[in-house]
C-alpha cells in the first residue's frame, strides 16, 4: 500500500517554492477528503446525540436546556496553519494523533446547571469516551473566559470498519457565549495586541456576565421550585451534583494520563481551542 502524501510537504526548492506533480496533487486531494470525512461523520454522530437529548427533554420534561448548537470542521487552510504553528509532522497520522479539535461543536445553554447536566448525560453514554476535560467555568481563565471544554471520542462505522473520532464539545451559557464572541472580535480587530484598558473592561464585563448568570439561575430555580410545589413534584438535580461529576472525571483523566506518561513517552498535550 502506497504511503499517502503529507498534508504539508516537507521539502521545498532552493527558492522556497513547493513543487507538486499533478498526480501527487490529486492523491493529496483524495487523501485529504477521506481524512476530513472521518471528522465530518464524527461531528454528525455527536450532533445526533445532542439532538436526541434536546427532543427528549422537550417531550418528557417540557423544558429545553439547549438554546443553540453550532458546529464546524476545520478548513484545510486552518488545519495547515495549525500544523505549521505547532510544528507537527505533515503526515495525516501525526495530525490525527496531535490535533483533537478538527471537529468541534458549541452547545449554548440557558443556565450553568444545564451545562453540567448535558455534559453528564452525553458522557454517560457507553459509546462516548472522555479524552480531556477543561472546566473554565469552575476555574475561569485570567481574562474572564468561561466555558466547559471536552474532547470526546465517538465511534464511526465505515465500509472499512469502525474508527474512533475525537470531537471537541464546548458547553457555555448565553452570557458566556456573548462575552466570548465579543472578546474574539476585539482580539481579531487588534490582531491580539489589545490595549490594557480594553482588557480590563473585558474582565469587568466577564464578571458582570457571571453575576447575570447567577441571578437568572436563581430566578429560574425559584420559579421551578414554586411550580414543583404546586404539582407536588421535584426539580432536576442542580449544578452542584453535576459539577462534582465533572471534577471526578477530570481527576480520573489526570490519573490515567500520569500512568500513561510514566509508561510511554508522549508528545504535547492536545490543545483545546475555541470553536
């Protein structure tokens, strides 16, 4: 079996130009399409799981914890840029091993409790494997960014057999998503060199968004508690019990990672980026 051409050629001419024959270019195109197809299918698997949870909540609980879902597969240009920036070998196997956010989904929820509840329900499914969790809600970034990031591995069944595909899933509230969108636009406008006064204002805005999240969730809990008393029913578990689950999963991943590190040398930890 012929070795597939690398996504990023390793050799250039003396003038710095990359030369590729028409045959090599067609082979690279076909291999890239097959490679990206795996991630597109993995994305569809996770989207289906999230859609089922949303519909089941609406039917059973008369409540939709999901406000919006967006997804994307990295463009070839974006993938090549990241390969070069990270110094990763240009072959597809190295890319598959070192880049875990090629496919990404963002789930925007109404409240923080919904974030943890959906994370718990999704990761409890027996064909979903948790690779990595970064809880920026419990521990926000210094600039105020908050979100729950997870790298999940799901099975995709092709004509050639079963493959495991990593998909990055980000969970955040409406307020967190609004702040992150504004922050991204500001960083893009200033080419990441944002003035200090704007950075301070962004941090203040993040604190205000967090306070709004907390106030709205308290109101929501009071309304649901009042309705529950009227119908002598109960309300779903709150964020505290779900947050414990996330911490336990993160701790377990850390222990497993340390065990692997002690047994086998590994490269750089997979990066988790915004979708």
